[in-house]
C-alpha cells in the first residue's frame, strides 16, 4: 500500500517567544496566546490533537489523539524562506540580507535600467499602507512601487490596470536575476493591486525565491521515486526544486479544499501545503480577530482532512515562524512553532517536548519513507511516535 504524508504549514502560527526573541526585537511575542483571547477563536479539533498540551501553552485535554510538541528555529532569521528550508532539512546559519534603509542606489539604478521603469518608495513598508501612500502616484506616472520589510524581500507593487500581471512578473524575474551575491534576498515578490483608492491587493501574488543552497527533503523524496505535491506557495518557496506536481491557491479555503481533494488522490509520497492567509492577511495587518477566525475556519475543516487519510497516512501540522497580530510590529516574530502528528500508525498522547530544529520534521518524514541516508540537519522522532 502507498504511504502518504500530508505536511501542513499554518503560515506564521507561532506559539510563544524563543529564548533569543529579544535579539530579533520580538520579546513577549506569542501568536497563539494573542488570538486565543479573541471571542472568535474556536479550535476544538486542534486542541483535541494536542495543541494546548504543548509545553508552554497550557489548558490541554486528558487524552490528545495526536503526538504533540514545539520546535525552535535553528536558522538565523524568522523569514518564510529560511523557515520552510529548515522544515525541509536545511539550517541557514548566515542570515539572508535585509534592507532597513531601503535598497542601495546601485541596485535600484540597475533595476531601473533593466526594466525601463522608475522606482517609488524604496523603504520598509506595510504592504497595505504602501499602496495607499504611493498608489495614486504609481497610476499617474507608471513608476513601480518597490519596498521591503524586516524580512529578506524585494517587493514590487503595481496596479493591474497600469501594469498587466504578466508584465509585473517579468519585472520580478529581472529583479530575481539581478539580486545575487551579497544582495541575494530570500524572495522577490509580485504584489499586484486593483480598484480605486485605498486599493485592494489581488490574489495574483507570486514569489520568486532563491534556489535552496543544497538538496532538501523534497529532492531526496523525488530522487527516490516518490511524489512531491505542493499546495499554495510551496512551489514558489523552493523555486520548483524537488516538486513533482503543484497546485496554486487563491486563499486559505481554496488551499484547504485542494488538500481535501488530494486525500482522494492515489499517490505515494509527500503533499506539502502552505496556508498563507494567517500571515499575509491577518498577522501582518495586526488583525487579531481575523487571525482567530482563520484558525477557526481551518479547525472546522480539519475533520474532513483527517477523514480522507488512509491507514498508512500521516498528518503533520506545523508553522514556519510567528507573526503576533497583537504587537506594534507588523512583521514576523521569532517564536516556537507547534508540531502535531496524527495517523492510524501514530501513538496519541506522546509529548515530543521542545525540539531544537524544524529539520527534525524532514528527518522524520524521510525515515518514514525509508530514506535514512542524507546530508540534512535534524533528528528523526519517528521511533517516539510510531505504533
């Protein structure tokens, strides 16, 4: 019988500050605690899996149906790219470059030369605020809105009626080729928007990530003949490396529905899912209630995902960093992330406690598929949870 693993990343679902959070200006951050206080928070299925039994969370159930624990990030950063790379087995000790004062003149000048477009903004900015503040000028001049954040990103925003989406993607491809060497940012991101002032960002976002520096869990699986299916922005994050099949999503609900459909698909390998709305729509916008509603929505559909699991399947739920919506910051936060594991072959009630690196997930998945030789970081916990 085929083996399948469904690995779901609840993007930014942190569960409490890491010991080095102060170094990242994130002392006191706790995404779960913040949304747990909302009247809209309802996550009984996650709680029954063991979410509240995790060390440092509190309020757990007597007999959780899943194995549970928390994992700290070993990489130097709190970015989507390094977080997902670490989940896939690569620890990034050198941080990706960030630009708290905007990109240097030589980068912007070269970008303007290659695209034939002038640049507006060029500083760290909230994605929703930047289009409010620069959208009208962009429409008037046709100049591109370029901005960054505390993360290693080069973001380009433009109105779809002024710059067609395909053209925006081409400008992003130019930027990706330009940003190498010391300026190898983790992601170049297309951020199209539409409508009248104050404008609305569309679902046509596209990420252009760095190619991982070495083989990841995905490559080991693919090279061993297993299927590696991506849902959401996983394909973008890994620059298609190690992916055999991919499905784009419009929002969380679309990603959830695609995941449910994929439980009905006959495949042998990994289905790797990213649900990004927690981060992009709620964490970065400091929307506590919106975040709580989004987690509640996922929780509502979780039984449908579990119902679709075969006897040999494993479900793993985790995150890539935090993004506490209750703090003054609108950026990611340096937090532990949850690890919840469920399946017919998995022992319920096992406390995995606090683990050192997201890469333990990669080593566990590879061991489940009998791939025990790799250059990846981390340690498998399969022997602790397997019946």
